[in-house]
């Protein structure tokens, strides 16, 4: 159900097992903390870490590592975070050492590599024997906190948005009623999971609906993303007008042959972007609209209800 550029792939059974084992180790370190920062790129480890926290009743707070030190510090204070989970390799590749140094006095950083080293054979056996139904996160109140996201800060200090399990599951059902996603279909998700679009539609929807997601760490690799769409036979891709414009400059006309839907959101889709995909790739872009507070999808165009220049119809209910 999850694959990434490092060649790491997890089926649902392995993802559940990884979440159980990792979550148990994290629980010993986190103890009675409620919200826990999650600062990772689009890799399989992001999905495993997200569900590991959920399994043991913790609330992931998704940290936007591109926001700058002041905004991230503000986000940690807003969500009352004591701990942030990240990865040494990620910090090194994205050159985030100054950020870690600046925030180390405020929050504790836990590295997945260190946790992985602590996992032994006994932990794996316990994970295999432990039923998911016995985990603390199994019987949570649907209206309780599921995830915390932060707005972009375009109106000043980033605001924290708390979403419930009911919010997330409802929006997944709403998206699924508008756009068909079958078991075996692949979504390529290059949108960051610290934004609601990349988290709900890009990662959680395919996993919870029995489809597959290929996680790519950056949407601005304009030459590589279309090539990955081609290689992975992706049926669906999400993006913004800026990203789609970038892909159009680099993509071969055949790169999007497998795509059923290209869905755009987060900014207005320009007529020229729509035109180039119609002329060069013979694919329509379905524009939608949403905000973080609505998990995020509010409206989207579909093949059966499409109006040029609009953001489509409201999702049901």
C-alpha cells in the first residue's frame, strides 16, 4: 500500500506490524505526552510513524520543515509540543541542522534510526502476537483529536488546526464518492504531508481504501515526477497550478498515459495550464477547492460534473 523512492514498500499487514512495534517503542519514550511533532518527508517511514502514533493514542502534529525557524518554533508552542520525531538522514539531506540546533532547547528530537536500533527480536515477536484491537488507539472517540496541522502563516503567525478522526474519515468518504479509486490503483503523492491536501487525499485516502500510494519527497522535481508517474503506472496525481506548469515544461507526451485524473487545488488553475494538458497530454485537470479546516476537500470537478473555470460541486454532506 506504500512505496517510496528508497525502494521501501509496505503492504497493509507490514504497515500494521511496523506501526505496532514502532508505536510500542515510542510509547516508552513519550509516556503521557498527548501531541507529538512529526517532521518527515514523503517516505514509507512517514506512514509507519503516523500510524504508530495513532495506534497508541498520540496525536501527530505535522511540522512544516520549510516554514523557517520562527514559524516552526511558534507551531511547537501553539501545539504544546515537547517532542518531535524526525530522521537523521532526512535532517542531513535537507540540511536542517541549523533548525534542530535552534529548537533543541525548546523541544526534544527523537530520531527514527535510534528507535530502529533498539528494536530486537522480542519486540518483533510481541508485535506479531499483539492484536491491533488491544492497542490504546483502537477505541478512541471519533470526535477526539486525530491530527494537528498548521496554516501557511500567510496571515501572520501559523494557526494550529485540530482535526478529529471523524473529520478525516468523513472527508475520505466524501473524496471517494466524487473520484473513483479502486484496489490496485496507484496514487503518486509528491505533495508534502504537512499540508492537508497531501495528508488526507495523498496518503490516508489510498491506504485506508485499499489502494496504493507512491510517496515522492518533493513536488518541485519537475523532470523526475512525470517520469515516476510513467514508471509506476499512476492513476491519480495531485498538484497545484505551479507544479503542473513545471511538469508540462519537462514531461514527455507519453508520461501521463496511465493517468485517469489530474486533480488541482491550493491555488487557481490558469487557463493556459489547462490548455497545455489538453493539447499535449490529452488529459483534463480537475480543479477543486478546500481549506485545512475542512480536512481539506470542499468541492471538486469530476468527469461527470465538470464546469470549466469552476472548482466543481460541493462534496456530499
